[in-house]
């Protein structure tokens, strides 16, 4: 069974599965999911706990050995297998498949892994876990997903956020889920419960957002003008190199150019290893403007590259801002107030 993090609590209430695998690189959700499984295991009598840390020298025979060992006091056990790399290898794959064929009745296996790729998700060991128990991947929520996550967390804490307050918290904590959770806890302590206005949120919530160059390209492809410029400003303030920012934007511009030029988009996506929601974003961007417009943006990338290297005159960050706005492809520049904000870099 494959679950989303928000589905775990209701599933645990119906009983424990013999095997759980939680994978991802978002530490807060990974920790909370593992804690929920541990707590439920203790409630139903799995009082003994054993931890196996997998490294390059790990003997996978220890997994089968732990499954065959009887508890010293006859208690049920929770066996935790930690695989930071997310790649069990051939021996590990075989060991996990064998375990899932006949899990011990007195033991719940909790596997914690780093982020895995699409090939691993379709591997024999992942499918075996899927059949025997629960396989859950954790992704850091962004945009609307982050707002929904904050909304659920605030309501679980007895808070009733106004939509504007929820959006403010999401904007100030994008890319930093731990900070968002701490802000919700802070609001609960200060307000006790009940409605949360945007004024209250603005007075309490700090700006702890963290961005990377991939967030910027995603926002630009999605046509989100305000988020695009907010991320670009954040990257500049965090000291990101303009070379990396340009690389991220030009990579996607080049892909969109290729999409508009080829007939078989599926084959292109396979070649470039583009999956899931990113395929949709690139397709939408390709339809947002004619091919010549994207070719012009590609030439702009070459001009900005020369600017960054000192072979041209002008401000590289201003040029990157203009490039990002053109990628979004909105009619927002018809608004004179917004145009002044874009021109001055204040957004």
C-alpha cells in the first residue's frame, strides 16, 4: 500500500502493518512519521526495539537473523532498519524481498530511507514492501501544498487561520518546514486557540523561507509572478551565485524550445529524465507563448551569461529578473504599479 504522509494517522488507527518504509529528504515529516509508527507500536505491545544502521559494510544477513531471533522476554518487537542512501543494493534487495514474503508475526519492520529515484520506486524490493505493508514517500510541500499543510497543522492545534494568515505563514516559511511548524506552535502558545488574523500572524511569524534555484525555475514555468520574484530576491539575499540561477532558468528554457520543436514529447521526456508534475509545467509553459518567443529567451540567456562573466555592461540580477518575468509570460506589466516594483527590484 502506498500512502501520503497525511494518510498515515488514519491508517495506523486501523492497526499496524508488518512492514513500513518511509523515504525522503524532508526531515520533519520523516521524523514525525517514524514517531507515529513507534508510538502506535508501543500502544499495541511492541515494547522491544532494535536498530540496524546500514552502511557500506553492513551484513544483510543480520536482517534475517534479527527476524529469526526470539525476544528474550517474549515481547513483541519493533525492528528499525535505517538506510540513509536509499539504495539497499543487490544483497539488500534480496533480503527485503525475502523478509516481505513471510514477515515474523511478533515483529514490525520500520525502514527509514533517504530519497529514492524512480527506478528504485519500481524495483522488486519496493514492490515487495508495497504488497506486504506500507510504502510512503515524503516530499517537501511547496506553493499550495505548503498552505494546505499549514492549514491542517494549525487546525490540529486548535487554531482557525484566515486564508490571508495562512498564505503569509506559507510565504515566510517556504522551503523550511521545521520553521513553519515552530511558527504554528508559537501562535498556539500566544493565542491559545481560535481565529488567527493576518495581523496576528504578521506580528508573530518571522521570515524563514529558504529557496533554491530549482524552486525559481518551477515558479517561472508555472506562471507564478509573485512567487517567482520573491524566490529570486531570496536567492540574491542568501548569496546565491547568479551563474547557478541562470543555469536553472536556461536549462528549462532550452527544454521548452525542444518541446516546441519535436513531435514526440514523451521520448524527449524520457531522454531528459523529466517525470511527474514537471512534465505538466514544461508543457504548459510551451503553450503559453510561440516558439520564437522562447528562442528569444534562449538568446537572452547567452547575453546574461556574458554579462555575468564581465563581457557586457549592466546588472546581472536585474537581467535575471527580467528573464524570469518573461518566462512567466504574464500581462502584469500592464499594471504600472507592478511595473515600478519590478523595475526597482522591490516586490
